[in-house]
């Protein structure tokens, strides 16, 4: 397969031309987009009445662009932006050639959307080639688009022998209540930016350009709350989330914990990718609010105000302090079944399965089908081996937090290696 490609409609847009051939084939008001506007997995595409409100980062969109090309995809080790969205798709491409075209199209759209720029104009009597949500000039807004594939994709198109070694479809854990309509998928697209209108615009664009090759299965729009008062953001339970994470500026650490390496059991094409886990976890906030703060802290294993370990008593203690369990073998200070202690018990036996790269968001899909609150966590993490997460989650099956959470969806995926240059595209190594 040649690396060269003919000029695309996107290329002509940049030159000021009118992509009439694209307009003839695509419409923002039909097919997948129309279905998306009605809503999948509950809620509207915009994610609620406040969805287009500016994020806590400010009123204006940033003009910076996060580099798209590289050995690894952006949106993984990238510092998390305030706004996120996860959209899962079932591939409907008729064959390998159409599947390749789908990934080429995803690449072209992601490359263009993350770069920003002047949007195309249509003749007065032609349908608009863009929604116009971002105005005539789309700021990059720190947009990242991260593409991953699920195990189900490898059952077709002659790809079975190339499946990542540990990639499987997510099975329910003991306390899960998984909704099939909010779980799994052939392709996962993660979109993150500074503002909600940027992620909505990008999703609408992707839906329009891939109509007929993949069908939306589920999606969830979410956010990261601003740090209050400082440091790490808090989740809907009021606790600081994501304190313990690898150093994303340390290449050696990321190679050890996150990025798939060559000369392993993984297929050669997977080098530079990583396993991605998404778990949609409902929070029972009404029940949680009945729990005294002291007991909430024992359930989490950290102080609520400061985020510091349990041995710290001042509200001004830094959340950078490490928990120490060697002097607390019976769990008198930090309970043995608290969330953070089970996630990383700090024992030789659990050392290899206690480090993941967390990049989670909080969601609000209220009200639920019963008229109650549906707020929770769009838990997202990346790791070099999927078994690392699965082993950690098995430890958490008996955590004290279980009565207050209900995992309802998500899935296991493999985030593809990065797109290295203008001639490269998503999944090229897998498909050629």
C-alpha cells in the first residue's frame, strides 16, 4: 500500500476551496449525526443544559495546539484538559479496504481538528460543511483526539492473529451492574479540550465524516473539576482524585509502566501503544452524604480536606506525602480495605500491579431513568499490561467504597501507537 495520498477535501479547505464532493456525500443533518443528536446512552449530545458553558479555565478558547504527530498519541501522557468525552463505536465497514479508509479518515479529521484554523465556507445555496459551533476560526483549544480499538474488532477483517496479547472484552466484576448499551465497542474515541463546545464540534465532525463505516454505540461527556483550593481536582465525593500517578515527564517510567515495548509478547505493530480502561461508575451521593467525614476518610484512606495520608492531621498538609503502611500492619491508621490501600498495598507481592496512569473525568447525566441523580466517575487509565489493571480491580472487590458506587459501563481497549507524520495514519501497522 502506498504512502502517497491524493489531496483531501480537508487540504482544499486550508487553501480556501470549497469541498463540493464532500458536501455531496455528507450532511450534518442525516444518518449518524441525526441519531447522535437524539442521544445514545442517555442525555443529549451536548450533555445537558449547561454543556456549552465555558469550563473553569476561562471564557476564551486557547490558541495553542498540542502536537498531533509522534511515537505516541496525545491525550494519554498529556496533562488532562478540563473537558472530556468518550465515544464508542461499532464498525460497519464492509471489508478490509473500507476499514483502512475509515482509519485514514479518522486520522485526517483528527489532524485537522487538533490543528484548528479557518473553517471552510460553502456557497450561499449549499449546505454548510461545518456546524459553525466554533465560529469562522476554530482555535485548537488544546484539543486531543485519542483512538483505541476493542477486542471485538479483531474477530473480523482477518485481524485475529494481530490482536494485542492481553486484549479481551471487559467481564463484569463481582459488584458491577454493566449496561450493554453503555459498554464495549470496536473503536473508542477520546476527546479532550479546554471547552465543551470544542469536544462537541469535534465529535459532530467525526460522526459526519465516518457515517456508513462506523455506528455510535455509546458516549459520555464529562469534566475535571478545578482544584479546590489547589493541587489535584476533587471528584463528586469531595475527595482529591488522581494523587498517585506516574511522572508523565519521565520517559523511562512511562516506558516501564505505560507504553508497549518491542520484543515482547505483543505484536510488532502495537509498539508505542497502551492498554486503555474506561469504567463508567455511578456514585450514590445521597447515601454518601449520610456518612460522617471521619468514616468517609477511613473508606478512602486519605484525609478529605487536604488529600494527605491518614497519619496527617492538619488540613494544610500536602497531598504529595506518601502513605506509609509498614508501621500500620493491622490497619489501625489506614484501614486494610480502604480504597487507596487496596489499590496499592505497598507489598512486594503487589508492587508490579499497583502502578497505572489515571486520567479520569467526572460525569453528570442527571436525572436517571428513575428521576434521581446520575453523577459519577468516568474512570480512565492507561497501562502497559491490561492484567495490571485487572489484578488491581480484583483487589478492590472488597473495598469499603463498594456500597456507594455502581460500575455501569465502559470497556477495555488498546490505544493505538501514534501517527508519526503526514503520510502515516491510525492503525497503519495493524492493517498493512
